[in-house]
């Protein structure tokens, strides 16, 4: 059988191919009485009924094939042809309503194919998020209202509020300038990428390097202002040169990781196409886990084992046992030459997991019982696997964020185009800012759980309360931030809330 369909096929790009399903499809004919063709059982030149199969020339280069034709007679499948007379037929017009109805059937069918896995994925996401959001803090725990003037003077409160207000304004301005810089780069990058003369992935890495350097450069004035503010309040003794050079190991590692992510994303986008994010998100999570593992080895502070502090080391096994953390690598970081701020953190994953305590906690401002509360808090993070849970949260957000980046860059060719690297960074920055309240709510939950574990382990609410009260003087931390400051920047419960928790624990364990 020879094909009688006249075609004018041109090469189609990806965007056009994706839209084929929405093209108007074959419609039924209203003017059957005007079609004079031979019938299968008639003689030469005798008009009769419509043939078994009608081949329609749509004349628009469409590529959709009719799999079945139902024409008032028996169902005839392609190639199952008997006594068929072939001939060309030119249709004068189609029934637009019937064609549109056929298109709606196709779209509805495709929608139904996607809706089941989409609903299952959303349900799994909600169940996983609910599980991760749970903590060991009693749900019935009610924090009492406290009078901040009972713990801090008006001068201390005003000084802490003023200190935090400047840092907030500095951060918001830095974020705004960064967004503007990314917008300019997003407009400029496509032309620059074409002019590099490199392949897509190579040009994407070059554009990524330029993006990283520009963002770092525009952030320097605001970082300098922050350092100046810390020095003015006696919280930093570091020279500006030392401050600038100190974190280069971590910045370099971050830059290498970012460029690697760009290369992987572009390669996947060019290989898989529109749905690269399905394969990309697991890659991003794996790289985040790897970075979490190697982070302790990039720490630029000098560290010594806790055995160098015999009194504190002697109490460590009991706290490890009570908290449920088990044997843990605990280090003391030497930072007192550069800052008077106090801090402690848990870092690493699996074999590299460790607790780091700044030696400013040991300069005489805090009692040993208060330092034990700090140690118990960090061991609470270890016991409750908060780093691993944070990676799980990252995985939950990686898929929808990667999907949004894929869809929002698709109108400019998708992530396979090197000029879209700054646009993707801009999208991620804006989305991250919008997700900050949710992220901070999660970290506040985990920090509150670590406080609860510390209270359960040390059973010393008075030392914990005095420790938290001193944060206002030692770090100039505002004990009662405004609601919007808490949502945008509050990674920890406020000092007032932490003091209130010690009261709640004490009332529950009398």
C-alpha cells in the first residue's frame, strides 16, 4: 500500500515537539454528501457511500496519526484493509467543535496519567515531613510568659536590639544587591556564553565562575560593614585582612562544589531534557551528604581534644550516656584571639561527626555547670540525628526546587543553555528567601529539642537559665525579636523562649 498523504515536514525543536499533543487533531466530516468516490461494491464511475478508509490531507505539516477510524460502519484498524479503493480527498472544512473535543480528550487522558503518581508523591512528601518535624519535646509543654526586665536591664535590652537591627538591615541590603546583580547577570550571560566559543557545559562553567566572583565581590562591602560593627562592639579582635583570608578553605570548597553542580545539571539537562530534575535532585542530595562529611576537615580553627580540659572531660561520659549520644568526638576550638563571641556546633556525618566548643566558653565568664549544659545541648543534636534529618529535609525540598528551576528556565531553553546559570541562581535565591520561614521553623524545632535533651541530661535548669540569660551580654543577642525577624532570621528559639523552657521543665519535674 502506498502513502497518499502529502506532507511538508520541517525539523522541529524540542519546544514544538512537546506541544504536538495540543495541536488540533483529525475531526469528523460534516459534508459527506459532497464526496463523490467509488464505493467498494460499485462499478467504475458510479457514486456510492464513503469508503472504508479516508486519508485526510491536513495541509499544516501535522504529524499526529489516527490509530482508529470509526465511520458509521465496522471498526477498521490500520493495515486490516479489505476491498479498499484508494483515492485523494480534499476536505473543505472541519467541525471545530469536534476537533477541540478530541484535543480535550487527549489532554484529559494525559492529565489522568500524571495525577496518580503526583498525588502519591505529595502524600509521601507530607508523611515524611510530618515524621521529620516530630521531636521529643512534649506536645503538651506550654512555655510561660516571662518578664524580660526581670533578667536584663533596659540598657542591655536597648543595646542588643540596636546591635541586631544594624545586622538585619545590612543583611537585607546585601540580599537585595545580590538579587540585582544576579538579574543583571541573567540578562547578560546568554550573549557572553555564545561568545566564549566553548561547548555548552564548558561555557556554563565559565559563566558559573563569573557569577560566583561577582556575587562574592558585591557582598564584600556588606561583610566589611558587619565586621566593622562587631569590632565596634568589642566582639571581634580580628584585623580586616585576617578576617578576609581566614575562611578561604571553605569558600574554595563551596566554589568547587557549585561549579561541579553546574556541570552536572547542564549535562543532565542536555542528556535527559525537560525532566532532568528527576535525576538531578538525588545527585544534589548525594553531594550535600558528601559536603557534610568533609566539612570538619575544612574547619579553619585550631582544635584540640576535650582531654585538654580534664574537669570538663571527666563529666563527658555521663552526659553522653544520659543524652543517648554515646561516645562522641568533642573538640575545643581556639578562637579567643580573634573574638569574644561564644559558640558551639555539631558538624560532620557518620565517622566524621564531632562536637566543637569554642574556648571563649572557658575564659571564666561561665561556670563549669553552664558549659556542661552547652555540651549536653550539642550532644542532643548527635543523639537525635539532627544533621541526618537536615539532609532528609534537604532531599524533600531538592525535588520541588529543582522542578521549579527546570520549568522557570525552560522558556529560555532550559538548564542545557549556559546562559541560564545566573537565572537559575536568581530563582534559587528568591525561592530560598521565600522558604526561610519554613526552614527556620524546622531548625528552631531541633534547637528546642536539643535544649530539652540538655535539661533532661543535666537536670540543672538553673545553670541552663543563667547560661541563656548571659547570651544577651556576651553575644548581644536580642532576647525578644519581632515576629518578622524571628520568621526570616530566627534559626534558634529566642533567648526569652529558651529561658521560658527552663521554667516549664522545672515546673514539670518538681
